[in-house]
């Protein structure tokens, strides 16, 4: 039993060691991430079906998306992925203040993403480039241009909601880091929030070229 | 088991992967302005796939963690591709059964009437 006593933090009695406990928690997180992938896959399928049906409309309509702002947001999200990964590493090497700084930086970048998204959305609302029956814009040739904006707002809107939930989760691990609840031996919640944040980045990596960069 | 316990990735690896992701973002934007026809989509998806792999392997630690995570995640992506491909078999071959023409949505087809 000596090896059990060496595990110094929070090993529940039904796990043989901290390693198994940590892997179990991460397996649960990965299963959750898979349900997220499947949730988005429905919308990606809608995208594929409508783009295959109306290729010209998609090409004409996507020209009204701002590639500059889309690229800016891609850079912002990739940078935030780097900062949260480095923040979790800082906990692993026991640099708490550095971790706090990096988590705050991640939150600032996430907020910047939403601000850019707000400007894009308000511009489209102003022009009437809205989903379904709310579509009043007349400058796009091709059949059913409102479908492109339905797909655009559903995909980026669901992704934007995930950014908001991600910010809440990062705030939670930030507070727990400030309260000194994590150590190089125990930081599973921070690691799982990191996984969630990377998944949100990963989904944007596909959304960006599919919506903003149609050939 | 001990080798993936608390794997600590060097800062330089994170920065290099982040740099590679930014370069690939630049490449995918640049390529989108070159007209390659249908290959624009292929190239965009290949670059996105490469970026996603970098994020998964290094940021999400799939390279160092228990291989079970990478396995189940890959299986979910396999099912997503089955989902999309089988639906496209349907929606892209409906012309073979009846003539499919996109038409503007008529007022009578709306469930909720506009104000």
C-alpha cells in the first residue's frame, strides 16, 4: 500500500492511483467533447447540403463576409489557445502568478473575439443579411441567398455561445488558481477546461475557411 | 503508465506550434485568392485538417496522453464523415428520381407568417 500513501492529493477510494483518477476525468471530458463535435456536425452537414445545392449562391454571398475580420479572429483564437496551454503548463511547473496572468490573457482574447463578432453581426443586421424570412438584402445573385446566412448565423452563433461558456469556465479555473487550489500534482479541472477551449478553437479552424474563404 | 503521467511540454513547443498555426492561417487565406476551381475547397480542408491535427496532438496532448482519447476522438470524426457523406448521397442524387429545382420560398410554405 506504500504507493497509495505517496499520492498526496485528493485520490478517491475507488481509484487505484492519481494517474487513473486523472485519466478517468479526462476520458469523461473527451466523451463530452465528442458530443460537441456531433452537435456541430449537424450544422456542418446542413452547410454541405446547401452548398452542394446552391454553389453559386454560396460563392456570391460569402463575398459579403469580411475576410480581414475573420482572419483577425482566427489569429485571436489561436493565440488564446497558446496562452491557455502555457497557463496550464505554468501550473504544472508551479508558477501560479504566471498561470493567473496567462488565464487573464486568454479571457481578454476571448472577449476580443466576441467584440469582432459583434461588429460583424451588427453590420449584417444593418444590411438585412439575416437568416430565413428576416433576410431583406437584395444585392446577392443566385437562389435562396438567405440560406447562406441561416447557415452562417447558426454555425457562428453556436460557436459564439461556446466562446461565452468557455469564458465562464476559464473564469472558474482562474478563481481556483487564485485560491491556490491547483498544484503540479492536481490540476485536472484546468486541464479539462483547456481541452474545451482547444475544441472551440478547432471548430473555428474549420468554420473560417468554409464560410469566409469559399474559392 | 508513468511515461505520460504529468507530461510537461516545453514552452518552445507550444510557441512553435502556435507559430505554425498562424503561418498556415496565412497560407489558407492566400490560397483562397488563387482560383483553383473545386481544388480550393480541397486545399482549404487539407490545411484546416493539418491545423486541427496540430491543435489536437500538441495543445490537447493527444500525442502524450492515454491513446484511448485519440482513439475515441478519431472514431467520432469517422462517424461525422459517414453522417455527411451518406446524407450527400441522398441530397445530391435526388435529380435521378425527380427533377429538383430550387425555388424561392412561397408565403404558403411558411409555418410562421411574416408580420
